[in-house]
C-alpha cells in the first residue's frame, strides 16, 4: 500500500499551491517591483535602488512557509540622454514550504527602456524584459510511508518501498511587461502596468511529465493625491491569475510627512499607514516609516478564508526595506520623472 505516502505528498503539494496561488507572491506587491513587472525596473526617482522582502506564512503549522526576495536596479544614461534611458536590475528569490522542504530558488535579470513622452517629463512609457533560472526541489526523505510501520510501531529506518521520482529540476523562465506613469505638476500622479510571466511555458514537474506552467498575467494600477502639504493618499489595486488560480488585492496607503517635508532626498521622515484586502483570503494592515533614503514597511495578513480554523486566523507577516540613492554626479540635482508612486 502506498496510500499514506501519496496522500502526504499530495497534501503538501496542494497546500503549497494554495498558499502561493501557483506562484510566489507578496502582500506588499508595491515593495517587490521586479517580481510583478520587469517594466518597473528603474521606475523610481534616483540612480540606484536596493531592497529586500521577507514573508513568513502560517506560523501555526509545523513548518511555516517562508519567502525571501532581494533585488537591485540601476538607471543608466540619464546624464547623457535628454529624455529616454535604460535600466537594468536583478533579483534573487528563495521560497521554502512545508514538512517536505519544498523549495523554489529564482535568479532573474531584467532590463527596461523608458520613453519620456513629453517635454514636461510628465508621461513615462516603459517596456521591460526579464529572464533567468528557476530551481525547484523537495526532500522525499521527510515524507512517511505505510511500509515503515512495523509490529512495534513506526520506524523511519525501514525502506519505503517507493520508487522515488527526481527530487529537483530547473528551467529557464521569461517575462515581459509594459508600464505607464503620469506625474502632474500639482498634486496628482497615476500609474498602471501589465506583465506576462512564464511566456515560454516551462516544464514544471517532479514526475518528469510534460506539465507546463501556465502564463501568469499581472495587472497593477494606482493613483497618488496630495490632500495637503503633509498628507498624501495612494490607493492601488493588484490582480494576477494563473490557470484556475486568481489573486486580487485592493487598498490604500496614507503618508504623513513630518514637519511638512516632502522631498524624497532630504526629509525629516514620513509615516505610512494603510489597509489592503486580498479578496476571499485576508485583510492586511500596513505600517511603516521612511527616513532620508530608507523606507521600512511591515504588514500582517489576518486570515479570513476557509483555512481560518486550521490556522487560528494567523496569516502571514511581511517586512520590506528599500534604499534609493543617487550617484555623486547627480547629488543636489532634483530628478523629476513620472515614476510609479506606491
């Protein structure tokens, strides 16, 4: 009999798929730009940016699900090009899930070209491309099978009687996207983007079968409006789908600028507070603080889905840290570009 082992493995795969909606995701999608759209590479007011995201989900289960993302991007040629410019970036993602240590590691490189559409530099249209390597693995030795039961009890030293499939595999992954941003001369800004992931439909199977990843379209949009010299509101939406899995988030953030400072380079600090919802799954309060070039955000997903009884309502904790800087040649020069404002 192989029912116990197959059931355990199938349950682990099912939970992993439910958690990630068939792919790695963050509630702070606005803090992980390179994971949602390669056209957002370089989409910031500065010369270089580096960030890190960490997510721990379902701490009430035996082994929590953990996701780590580190990224960086760089804008090129702004000093030499009057309007348009290139950007390059890369991110490394590591994900661990469940008792079987199901792991996914991604290294992705991205590039984008930004068209400044008007002389006032209020409109930006960006196109991006991303490609890299994805490695997946699972430790079958951590699963238990019915052949390991003996007359005296359960013995992990007994043979499983299973013909194990391969425990790891890798593939090339490709994505592309487009993004538009508007930054008005007054109080209003807006952005919207669309990307398609897994364009090459890579094979994704531990069984060696021809199971291919479905393409994953991702849409994000938002606005930013200054209510006063110290208060800015930024509502936004995020949607992605893959095969029969869908994820939709909506909400907003309020930024309060201390002492009236609203300069992204010289500021006495900004306080952030927001509330988002993942439809059918969780509501997500967010708090954060920004000082000079550093921004720290934290959120907690309060589970409201059908899994609430099993998780005691405990969802996920996330934290993000991002640094945005300028090169010495551009220090003291205000860079006014229509970048997405999350």
